[in-house]
C-alpha cells in the first residue's frame, strides 16, 4: 500500500534521530486532535489550501487493533464503540491490521446528506430516524508507521486506500481542491455549518491549534460557560427564560457576556436538571450588576456552544442562540478574546 512508500523515507530518517515512534495499539495512549483557528471568507482564496466540509458531529479518534476497535472523544473519557456496532463492524473490514484515524461521528437524516447534531451519548429514542457515520478526514498511524509528519496531501492519498467506497457507516470527508468559495456557498445555502480549509503540505500537529487549518463558518459561534438563568415568562414560568453566559477575561475572572435562548423543550429540561445541581448564592461573574432578571446563579461548570451575529466592543454577544452542550470542552477553555 502507498503508506509504506510515503512513510519509508521519513521512517529511516527518524530512526537515525531516534525520534520514530510506534503507536501502542494494545494500550492506546491519549491523542489530542489537531485543531483549527478561526478563518474568514477571505481565507477561501488561499491557493495552497484544500477544503473539507465542516460536519456538525462529535470529534472522534478511531483506533483499530485487529478486531478490537475504540472510538474515543476529545476528552478520552468515553469510548463510543459499544454504542455503534455498525461502525465498529465496518472498521474491522479495513484492509490493515491496525491504524489510528481522525473523524467526526455524525448523524444524518435517513435518506439525506443533511447532518444534524446529536450527542454520541444519546439514547436510542433520540437517534431514531437518523443514520450514524464515522466521517474520516485524517490518518495518524497505519501498522507501525507514524504518518503525522507526512504532508496532508499524502495522508489523504493513504486514506483513499484505507476506506472502501462501499461502506455504509464509514466514509471519507470529501476534499475540494478548486472552487472552495463555490463549495462553501453551496453548503451555506443548504444550511450547513461551513468548511475547514487545510494547507495541503501541513503535517498533523497533534494537540496544536494552528492556522494550517482554518474553520470558515456560515455563522459565528463560540463556547461559553453557564453561570445562571433568568426568570421565565408564560409557559416557561416554572422553568427559566434564558441562560446567563460568561467567559474568562485576561485576568482569569469570569465576565458576563450575554444571555442565550433558542433551545427546545427537551434541551430546556436537560439544562435545568444540570443547573439545579449547581445552584449557588454567590454570583460567579465579576460584573454581576449588569445582569438583570436573575432567577438563580450556578457554578461555572457547564460549557455550551452558541451561535451569534457579532460581538460588541466590550465583548457582549449580539443575538446569541443556544446550539448544544459541549461535554468535550473544559470551562477554562472559554476565554474572552480581547
């Protein structure tokens, strides 16, 4: 296979420097995925960048060791493999004994290409009417070969050999080399999230956030921590109105950055259950006087992703809407850009 040809020269060079590593498949070490910086539509003009659709799923590292398969989330706490036997069965069919893949565990409406965010830990009732797929976009290791230093274009060539086209629950994320702007606009018209553009010569920089990968979104989004909720009106009088959000400022203090709504009834019940366990009498934010209509403060432990129109000069979100709970993010990662 081509991974042997692509990797052999680097393998020899690394062996001489004693930096060559073999992945410990039998006792998998934690892998921290490579991350993307935020880009703009202007970045779609970059010549040496290729585009891949940004899917609305759960980032998942797939480890194949013979017939044993693990599917680990970013925090490395959960192994999703037991929940998705259909994906595991197809990973076992790959034409190599062992490999490590980077993917997005994504749910699609049955019979369509429309991705819908559903947590990988969702119960069977929630997943009815959807098809789960491991959408693979990168490869880190194959057998005893460490491929992380290979350029992206070579790693993608290797992936084409690894992932058979006939699989139903494991698929390659399409890579667009030309016409990135038109591709982005087509995704946007369908209500998609956007694209990730990647420098074609870039290595896989494990655990790093770099401009070699840029996310260009159809809307702006960010993560924040819930620090309270407001009084609800009408049908929501017994629950709550909006989420009170905060991010850490440059001094490491929680600062109020806005209120978000836009959740479903099911999401509201889930959020309220979590928040009630974290209620506190002390406001977690240093600018608590700016928050009105407070029903309760909560300890800053729940991370959520929101989409918004823009931010004011003092960092407040304008027209924020709740997207999802982010169990793969830590509260301290929610920082205010100043």
